[in-house]
C-alpha cells in the first residue's frame, strides 16, 4: 500500500515548497536533449502553482566531482522548463547559501525558482546534515518527486526531511503504486520477464519475483548462465562463471516457474554485421555466441504473456542495440503491448528498447528510474520514500 502523504494531503497555499525533482537529463550544445524527466515532473509543479505555492526546484545532473562544473549546470534545464510551463522561471547559481536564500525569500506564490545542481556540493551525496539544514531553510515544506534518486539517502532526498515535513509528489506516488503495489498484489497470472546482461545484477529482483510471480520468462545474456548451469556448452557467449551455483539454486527453488529460451540467435562475433544462425537451445558451436532469443521462444513467451493479468519486464532479450539481434526484444515488446495485462516496464535499458520499438504508449507504466525501479522490484523500501510522512 502507498501509505505516504502526498501534496494532496497537505495545505500548500502561500507556502514555500522545496521540490526534489529528477532533472538529470541529457544535455546537448544548445539545451536539453531528451526532456522526458522534466515533463514527468510537470503534474506536481503545475498542481503546486495552481494551489498558490512558491515552487523551489532542486535536482542533481550528471556526476560533477563535488564542485561547480558549468557542463552540469541546471541553467539550460530551467530555460527549457520555462518553455514547457509558458512562464518565467527564476534560476540561482547555487542551491544553498546567501544567494539561494535571498532568491527563495523574494519568491512569491505562483512563481518558480530552480536551484543549481545539488551535486556541486560534495556534501549532497554524503547526506550531510549541515547541507540538508541549509536546503530546508529555504522552504516550509519538502516534496520528493525524484523517483530516480529515491534509492539514495542524499542531503536533498533524505537529509532534508530531518528539518522539514516531507510528502510525495505525483510522479513518486505513481512509480510506487505501479512498481510496488503491482508486484505486492498482482492480478494473476503474474508474469515477470527478465533479461539484460547478467544475473548477478538482478539477483535480488529475481528472488523477490520468484516468490510473487506465476512465471518468469528469461532472456538476454542471463539465460546463458542458466543454460551453462544445466551443463550446456555456451562457447563464446556471455556467461557469469561466478553465478553458476546461484543459477542452479534458482532453477531448483523455482519449481518450474522459470522458463528458458527454446531457440537462440547466434553470431560468429560480437558485431552488428556478424554472421547469424538460429539454433535450438542447446550446445553452442565453438566460435559462436548467443546474442538474442529465437523466433520460437518469442512465440512461446508471447503465449504466456497473452494470458497474463500482470506483466513486469526488466532487461532486453538480446543485444537489441544491433538490429540483427533486436527481434527478440521487439517481439516481446509487441506481445506485451498487445496483451490486456497491466504492464510495467522497470526502468533502464528496457525503457530504451520499448521506446525504440514504438510501442511505449501501449504500456500501462514505464518507470523513469533505473536503479530505483530495480530496488522497488526487489521489494525494498527506498530511503527517499521511507523518510516521508505517513498518511
Ligand atoms: P541490463 O542493463 O542488465 O538490463 O543489460 C542490458 C544489456 O544487456 C544490453 O545493452 C544488451 O546489449 C545486453 N545483452 C542482452 N542480451 C545479451 C546477450 N545475449 N549477450 C550479451 N549481452 C546481452
């Protein structure tokens, strides 16, 4: 259950509201590249403006080394936001200190102020209470709407709640509803699709989903490790030697829930132009490697997906960056898009894959967070969420 207060549960009128957003967007020479994350924060920002709050936005961007770095300035993001909102957006070149305090002080209800990158202070990632106190001093209320960083206890996500009441924004609420509640209380059958490079990255997720899901469909590089654990020869395929025992254990525990590919697309090198063959799942010939699931696997998995009540997907089925090895991922994307199930795509590379497939609008919820969405799927409570007020 989502048991945290949201901006709907508190009075924001005439308040100064500090909102932690996820404006960690790609920049290009003349401004913002992909603005998905900025758009995702608009419902919270416009709600606050309509309810006469003075809105102070803070975020990190990129990985500056704990000091100011023009390359990672939020200034172009503030300009882009002004365009999206159709209004003036103020900007101040530090997130704490005298200048920020003065800018926050004169901000009126219905106005917006963007603070400079929180990671221009090394204290941010150390969850330093001095920095958190300074940030908190700018406002009367804190709103966390930065799902992508909610799995990190930083000064602007967790620390600040020690000095200000904190509630959730609409994006955070939505992410938790879909990634948390859908998994905790799924419509059945509940089908999980897991892919990507490695098992070891996603072991917590697989274990949690094994408890909850009715079937887990495995693809991507991680399928190789499961095959190898069953004694098959994987030749030059990506295999995690150190995860073989784990893969064996999971297969034993899964009691038939884990589905593995029935055929595979193999290549003679890791290259977009490699020679390609489709073989039945089994020993991979010497000098070859598995780079995608095969067409029979797509059919078999699509059948399972077709009857699902809930589908959660994380990780591509193959090296979808190369068109010759993207058919498995796109085939599964098509099956998920067609199904009547509640469908949730859990962040990271899978989001890029679904967007490239052109089927994104057929998905119930596409997460804006990578690491945070994985931690949610693991069933963990995120520190940035735990710190907010209970309803
Ligand atoms: P992840 O971030 O763990 O979801 O992994 C995504 C990456 O896994 C993508 O960049 C894919 O290219 C890669 N991947 C998927 N299938 C395979 C495979 N069979 N062999 C090697 N890499 C793969």
